[in-house]
């Protein structure tokens, strides 16, 4: 069951190297200024809560999510469940930060605890409990395994993550775990939010910031999971890398004397002397071939990232 097709690796090698280089810079810069760190953590927690809940159908906007979490305001026209989902997700994030450490090993009790927080005051009978019946997922191209197999499959997955028999890097391991836990679908409700939280626990224990799947990528995200069900991890790996690159860039841009100047691609290509057009640079960004990240529906990159790509292509031409 845990046989993994790793043919994607060659395609992502340069991307993995770039992300690890960024993490190394971030580690070397620690401890970060406390005020800046606190603001970024607060901002990302709100974004993480908004996007993860929104993917699952919660209709609170980003601003409304912020109001619920920071100001305790009840938003008119929104359900009590949606308010609980926001507050519960924030508590689950805080739980992640309370247990994460360098030598952390994944435990079933932590997955159940996170799920319990997610469904607290919403589905009390199911919160923190593995399902005991069958489920079907609308729009998915598979049927989750029989309930009688779920507990053993979950234990197998946890052991796989902790032993890492294929010596996957941290990004690969978190991505594979993400897909496999979705496939097992261990709970009646709250699977998606729990999966994305635990996936980030695996990244955060290695020094990465959380990778936030954006709601604007919801369709792409579900398509990537369906492809992974057929053994194709390229799209899910790309989505994960792009989400991680975004939060790494947010942290790195906050460093004193940083030279990261991220701008909308449209702004860069409209400057005099721009070598490529917007459509081509945007394609490179979507394919993960340049250092770029997404904010809403817009892509951001730097002039240096584009120049590095041009220089690298020129070197390859000279070699061949």
C-alpha cells in the first residue's frame, strides 16, 4: 500500500534545493525580532484558518475571520458552526505550536487531539474519534477504505512517516502523508482541516513555516489529490512547494536588511527592458520554475528570480 512512485523527484530537485536554501537562511537569522515574529505568526494563523475553513465551505471572509478571532465579534448572517470552526482551528494551531520540536515523532494521539479540537462544540460525538462506518467523498475518484481497516492503516502511515523507509525529504514526506491520510479518511467529518494541520506539524518540526493551501487553489488542490490517488504526485507536490515558498518568502521579507523585492509579475514585465512577457513569466511561476508565490490570484516574483532563470538557461545552452 505504501509503495510510492518517486518519478517526480528529478523535476522538483531545483525547487527542493531553493526551499531548503531559504530555510537555511531563516534558521541562521534566528532568533527573529520578537515583534516581527509575533505579527507574522498572528497574520499567518488568521490566513491559515480562513483558507483551510474556506476550502471546506466556511463562508467567513478573511476580514470576518480576523474579527472573530481577534475581536470576538459575531458576524451577522453567519452560522454558529462557522464561528466555532474559526475559533477551533485557531486552538488547533496553538496546540501544534505547543507540541512541535526538532525531535518530534508523529503520534496517533496528536492526530486525534487535533481532530478533537477541530470538531469541538460542533460534532461532539465524532470529535477525536476514528470513524466506525463507511463514507463517500463528493467529487473524489475513490472510495475510502472500510472502517474496520482504518485504525491499522493509520498506524501503518504513522510508522511510515516516522521510519521514512524511502529517505524522502521533509517536503516530500509531508506531501505523501497529506495524500495518504486523505485517502484513509479516518474521520466522519473534519478530515481536510486535520490533514492540513498535521501535514504542517511535520514541516514545522524541521524548521519550515506552515504551508498554507490557498482557497483560490481549491479546485487545483482537489484535482491534485485525485491525481495522487492514481499514483501521480506531480501536481500535489507542486502545490505544496508553492504554498511553502509563499510563507518562506513572507518570513524572509521581514528580515532586517533583506534584499527580497517581490512584486506583481505584471509590474515587473511592464518595466523598460523586460526580457519576457507576462504570460510566459506567469507560466514559469505556476510551474514552479522560478522563485515566485501567489497572493490571492496574483503571482509575485523578483527581478533577480527572472534573471537567475535566464542565466541558468544560457548556461545549459552553452553546455550542450
